[in-house]
C-alpha cells in the first residue's frame, strides 16, 4: 500500500515517463585486486587508501580480490578471470601478478606495485610508461642490497648470508643483481639458494643450515609463513625486502612505507577511473622506507642486537 500511495502522489505526468527512468542507478566501477601471495597487510592498506578517496567496497565500488597463494597457474587463471569479467582497472601487487595481468589484457588499465618494472620490461620508462600499465616501482633490488648492510650491522659476527630466491619469478635475477652490487662494499660471503615453490623450501633451509648460513634474505614472492617457520626451526635469522615480514615473525624487514605506496597507487586508480590513460601517468617510487625488527624472534634465537641498529629501527616488535 505504501508503494501504491507514493506512485499515485507523483501525479499523472509520471505515466508518460519511460519505465527505465525509475530503475536506473549509477553503475559502480569494479576494481580487481590481484596478489601472487602474502596479501596482508597489503589488502587492508589498499582498502583504507581507497576509502579515503571515497571508494567503499559494496557502496561506491566493487572490489574483486584474487590471491594465487604462490601458484603461477592460479595466478594466470585469476588474471584471466578478472579480464573476462571486464573490471575497470586491475591493481597488481608484485612483479608476477603484473606479468600475469599484462598477459591477460592489453586494454584494461593496470596499476601495479612491482619490484623493478623497467628492468622487468613491464613499462618503457618511469616517466613515460606507455601501454596500459602504470603504478609504483618498489626499487626492490636496491632495498635488498640495503638489507645486506643492515644484517651486517644487526649481526656483527655474521659473515655468510644466504639469498633464497624464487626461480619461478623472473625478477629473482634483478634481486640478486641488487645484492651483488651492494656486496661490493659490504663484502659478505653470499650463497644463493633457488627454489621453485614452497615444497622445496624445507630442503633449501636444511642446505643453508648445513652450509652454516648466519642469516638469509628471502625473496618477497616466496611463501612468508613457511620462510619464517623454517628460519626459526633452523635458527637462521631471515630478512625480506617487503612490508610486514618482521611483524609476521621474521627477524628483519626493510621496504618502502606501505601507507605511502598505497596512497600513491590508490590515487592512480582514481585517475584511471576518471578517464586518465595509464600511459600518461608516470610511475612513482617510494620516498619513505621503514626498518622493522622483531625482538621476540631475535630473543628466541639468542641474538643480542647492537644499540645502533635498535636506534635505526622504525618499528620494534616485542
């Protein structure tokens, strides 16, 4: 009865209006979020950054989140699914996700956070990315090199450092280049161990323990929980050039500040949704970096950290 009274109260001219005029509502844009692995704290932070720009999931925008859990096959399927759904823009976190998104579509705009997009061939240059991709370069080769120096400061007695890389991720070559470049000054004994996935990690850690590795740098696209657990089990302090690694139980993490990265990428998503072309949006780089140390993990391994490295830390986890 209430609906009937409302229609009658509009008056006779309403009968001449097209029926669709009553039903039409603005279409909500859809953003695809694509993750190779380790989605947190990234999902939470990108959601918050989008909300600050007025994009609330289920109200003003639809978010389609896909996590491949480290599987290259699942990553390709997830990217293809987002493209088939015709999302308005894809946000891709880490190089493998960007590569998968690029393979899935050349027309849907892609906003990325990738380790070295120029070196990986994802964009032509930072200033003029070209194509359908823009975003943030995480400068991971340089950050991984910086971690080598931080490990030397945190563990003065350390001499032999393992580099555990994901050979299924093409970026592992640039990661090793960054570590090798930094090691010209740091002069540590770096031992490279490659794995293709989680199933090979236990063997790799056993090899590193037998090799008397003092600490290990973990490539971000490897399963975080497994790396942290195996590091604790074999008493090998682990570090990674990615956010949240120390907070999850790892010994050390150093990376661009996550809130800054996602404030930038959310703004780029906003530009794309308002009609800007990714080719015309320069790729940005982090200007703020955070060092996190997990004191609980250090204590579990019997490590005493020098006051200088403690003073440098932005976050101390106790």
